[in-house]
C-alpha cells in the first residue's frame, strides 16, 4: 500500500496531491519559441549588455549561483561573473537573491517576488497589484507575464544608470514610459518581425508589437521551459512507492512531521505563498525605501506598510531546490544543510554565520557597504525580535534525511528542456 513505509505520524492525507499538467496554464509553444529568443537577447536591457539569462540561467538552476547578483554593468556568467571595470562597473549589488523560475506557470500561483509586490488583484482594475499600479498595460496573459516586465525597468538589474540610455530616463519619468521604448527596439529588428506575426494572431505587422506581446512571449517561454513535475517525489505521490530511497522517505516523515517544514512549505507547490520572518544574516545594500537612511531590507513590510510584516519574506517553492543555491532571500546559506539548520535555531545559526558564506563577487568599491548593517545594533535587534520561528532539535542524521528528501525534488528531465540555451547566446 502506498505510503505504508512511513511512520504512522505521516499518512497519505498529510501529503499533497501530485502535480500534473492540468495544474499549469497552457501556453502557446510558438510564443514560447519567440520568448526564448527574447530571454537570451540583450536588446531588452537599457544598455543592451545584459539578458534575463544572466541572472536566471539553467546552468545554475535558473538562478545565478550568487548570494546577491551582479546586474547591469557586470561581466560573465554565474559565480564567475565580475562586477565590471572602470566607468561601466556596477554601482550596486542586486539587493536580493535571484529567484528560481521553476513552475511559475502554475494556475494556483497568486504572488511573486520575495516581498510579494506582485499579486493577482483587482485593486487597480487590471487584474494585478504591482509596482506599476494602474499603469500596468492591459492584455497580459498571466501573473508571470506581469512579472517579466519589472526587471526590464529596474536600474541595477537591466535598465542602467541615469544618463546612460533613454530607457532609464523614461523610468524616472514614470515606470510605464520605458516599456514602449523597448517595444520599439524590438519592432525595429527585422529578425523579430515574422516571429511575432507567426506567434500572435492579432499581429499583422511588426508595427503592431507592444510590450504586452513581449511579456506574454517571455512568460510562455519561462512556463514551458521550466515546467518540472517529474521528480522522484512526484512519482512517489502518483503511486510509485519505490521512487524514493529509504533516507528520502524518512526525510518526508520529518518534513511533514517533526521538523514542521510543511507548516510553510505546503500544498502541491510546496509553498503557502505567505510571508515569514526567519532572521537570516543581513548583508548587502538592502532593498531600501525612499525614507530608509541606510542599507536594510524590511521585506514584506515595504509592500504592505504593516509592522507585523517587518523582515518577512515569501515562502519559496521547492521543486529543484537542490540546484538553486545559495538559499534565502539574500542567499545567506550556500548549502541546504545550512538553511535547514537556520530554520531549526535562527539565533544560534545567525550567531555562527560568517561572511565567507556569502557568495559575493569581489567589488572593493562596494566592500564597505556589504556588511554595514553589522554596526547598527538597533537594526539587528529589530530583526532578531521579528523572528517567527521557535527552535527545534534534530539530529545530524535527521538533517541529512531532510536534505535527501529535498534532493528528491529534482526533476528527471531538468537538463533536457524543450528549448535549451540558444547557440548564439554570449555571456
């Protein structure tokens, strides 16, 4: 009988149903093929020197292998990426860890970004609550399409610094002013004209292309390319009792039982899509608000303006999590074991954490600000007071078993995506 190998504390009723294709939006494959070209093309960045793939590359689990990314102005790819040189060097690290892109086409997905600043909502009459508010364009095919728009207009991610190009100049006028400029760029490229006409029934000529079609194509590509529902865990949920090893099965028992992981990593997507304050070690420039006097990151509170949301971040989904380190909203832990130990005892783990655990490409001109928060005892005290986790005790063996279970969330075909990295992509 399925699940009979688990201790009685965990039953089939404690586990989520298996993910199937029906749990995901059905995107157009022709649009996805177009989206692949756009995803790997620097044309969508202000200075035409960075692509979506520089921060979300399949070689690094659709992230970048860094704690805090190096955006516009950097050189190279993944952990080898540098902070650039001379006048073109980066002015700031990306404040948060680059999220993985697995299963973002899920129908039940309603909130994105570490602080949840994008969600499905009718508050602005366009289907979304987003940083663009009522200026978000109509016609977006999904939450994922809306999400794809914002890195394009983020100064340190893709848009560039003031004075460098017309895109960032437009952003500083109003967020939606930059998207028509990017769409015009794409329309002007002859290689894209026929692709858009073929992919979208309502597009007759390149002149009809707007940022909406670009976002919809990007969403189609991301959703199709990084759909992952064939991990050993998925097979196990579907009825294959032999899909997991004994340590992995013990890991499930702990995950859904004693370790209480499933209190947040719940449901088929292994996320409650809510926000929790874990008290991760603080470093980097922070995602500051206009009135913040220094580098810090208050998490969900920046979006909600509710004190109870201070330092809370969205629960990540866990498919292919073994591929997507470093872990945490700022990539504080390079290993799954480290992240688990932090969950078990945040105060002790934070006290034991050392700066060497942060994967930060060298940038001497940024070094002084990388760990500036260490000197602010009051801010540190506020962060520690906000922690919402009570300590738990697990043995080293039990921690290894949870890691084994998390490794069983890696899809069998993750390295055989429908499209792959185009041969012309140049990091």
